[in-house]
């Protein structure tokens, strides 16, 4: 083992070797190499449980990180492992935090009330009152109040109160929240939303948040690094988190309003044949996304893919063959885009893909989708198949500032024809 350690002095290289050749002695050496990181992370939670127990839980997080780590994600193992170690400790502390045991009937009622609150908040677009919750569950209003009052009893300490002797002045809530945020575990929508929320902050606020939540630095370390006082670091943390919370709440309210408006639409949202969104929904959503992109200075892209020759397919194999074809294509497209992208019908024989917050050229996305569609079609149809592909793409505000303007400029061209030829024509 000493020879291996000498050969791989960089722990990152040792992890890469283990991923290629998962031998037990390599795993033991990795555990030893990252012991200091686990112990340092565990010390952030000292006082909540014994240090030795926290270290043992931290090593479980380290093993999980070693199992889940993907070098292709472009993140250093040390950074990834730190988040998972802190996260494992956080979950451990949460599981052990409920020292006051409530009766089974009260726990069951609490679950029902919480579900009812979530449902009513979605339907009403606001927080429901105790009376509305009681009427929804057909229970006395006093029981709802009892549930809410007993929920506060589960917390034995103030999350805003600092621990005695803590020079950094960190609260219990900050100790927990500074732990296990791992950007790679977020969905694309959440990453985009977080990026937009962070962009609303001042440079100093972003630096403090990144050091505290991403680099696992305490307030003293941040103060020394940025040459500011610890009190100012604490003030910035509270202020910036309040700004982020306000932004995220506003976005959540906006999305809830959009969902409620969608429920009141006079047209269908989902195409029953393909499971994609309808063209009517696309046109309405395109206007909304253009307005959002223009307001925030973002880019918005749209890719159009159309199929010709489907009439020949229909004559030979019947109408159901075209429906199956379009349904399968919709699945291929949905699997090839991000979760926040919108795949919708466009005309009778095509699709449009709405690309919010597009950072790279929309042509790159178009080529990738074409490659996916071509690969799928080559497995089902011969080269002389009558079914051919046409494409087009657009970006805002370059190609228009409204849905009508963008769609009016769409000129479909054969997939193998250069775009310049279409423009010249």
C-alpha cells in the first residue's frame, strides 16, 4: 500500500485509479487520504452529537461519494465528497432530532394536514387558512391548530441562536445549511433558477455565499479571506439569503399562477397523439418566454423539425402508422433535450422545441436533435424511405420579439441543405 501511496501522491489520481480498478486496498488508502477532510467537516457539527459518531457517519458519506462520483462531470472529487459527507451528517442529525415522540394518531393527522396545505396552496395560489384546511379534511378547526402548535415543539433549540463559545457566531441553522449543497444533484431547472437568483446579488454577497455554502468555509475564514469583519460576514449572509428567498418565492408564485392559468385555458395543452404540448400552447408560452428573456437579458432559442413523405406512409400502412411515427419521434426529442425545454407540435407533421436560457448556439442543439432523429430513423426505415426531415431554427431577439414575428420568419429547409442556400433563395 505504501508503494501505491508513493506512486499516487495526488489523492485525485488515486480516486481515478480506483474507479478503473476498484481494489479494496485502494479504497482503504482513499479513506485514509481523505480522513482529514471528513474530520474537518464533522467538526462543523460538534456539540450536536459526539465527534466520533459524526466522523463515522461522515465516512459513510465518503463511501457514497466514491460510489457515485463521475469524473466526466468536471468536478474535483474532493469538492464532491465534501458535500456528500456533510449531507450524510446532516441527514443523520435530522433523523435523531425528534426526541419528543407524539402519538400515532397525531402524526397521521399531521401528515394529512400537511398534504391538505400543499393541495390547497396549489389550488388557491396562497397559503390556506385554518378554517379552509379543516373544511377540506372535515375535521374541527381546533385539531388543525393543535397540529400547527405541536409542530413547533419538535424543535428544541432556536435555529437563530448561536452556540456558546462559538467565535464565528454561526447559528444551528447556518451550520446545517452550510453543509451538503451539491450542484450536480440539482435538476436543470433548479440550476438555472439558482444562477438567475445569484445574479441578482452584489459581487461581495455572491463571494460570501459561495465560500460559505460551496467551499465549506466558516465565517472567520471568509472574513480573513475577504479582509472584512466577522460581523459584516454574518450581516451579508442574512441579507443575501433574504434576497434569494424573496426572489425564489416570487418565481414560485409566478409558476403557480401559470399553472392555474393553464388549468383555465380554453384549448388543450397536451396533444393526445404524441404526448407533446400542443401548438396553441407553444404560441402562448413562446410569447411569455420571449417577454421573460427580454426582461432578463437572456437568450431564447426555438428549433423546428418537420417530416415530409408521411402521406406515402399513410397510404401504405394506414393512419395509425403516422400516429405511431409522430408519437415515437416525440419521445426521441423529449429524451434528447433538457427538462426545462418544451417539445410541442408544429403543424400536422412537425415539432418545435422551445429552448429557454440557451447559452450555446441554437444550431448546435438543432444538429444534435437531427442526429438523434436520423439515428432513430435509420433503425426503422430504409435509406430510400419517402420520409425526409426539414429543419429551421430561430433565436430571440435576433429573429423577432413576439411569437407571431418569430413564427412568421420560419423557413423550413431539407436537413442536408445548408442554411445559406435557403437564405439565398
